[in-house]
């Protein structure tokens, strides 16, 4: 895995759900807690969801990685039957650049 740096744009944040039975009608988002405890939601585009493997890939845009430190990530799924569920929390680190 490549290192992530503050203000990286175009970096792939990959989350493996290990769930290969996610219905295509499910709305999936990534709930992100930044190092300063700011919580934000990254909407997943249909092309960022591999329904067959359960792999979710968010490509960062300006402002996504605007802090250095440890980020927390949790998958949030809302299913067509009304079930609203969240995954375990995982973490990744965003590093500071020198100079």
C-alpha cells in the first residue's frame, strides 16, 4: 500500500467488506472521522462499488485528506428493506509532507 499524504487528490481509499451479497439497491457511504474528530460522509458512486467482491473504492478529492494523522472509517449501508447498518471501524494514516 502506498502512503497517503495530507491534501492528496486522486488517492484510492479501498475498503474490503468481505460481503459478496450486497444488493445493488443498497446505498453505501463511508463515514469518516478525521484526526480532529470532525466527522464527514463520503458518498460512494456506483462505479466505486464492486457488488461481486464487496470492495469499495473512494477516490479522494480536494478537502478529503486535509488533516494529517489517524482517520477512522466505517461503512454505512441502507438497504431497500429499511435495514440500516454499519461496519466495524477501521483506521488509516495520512502523513505530513516535508517542505
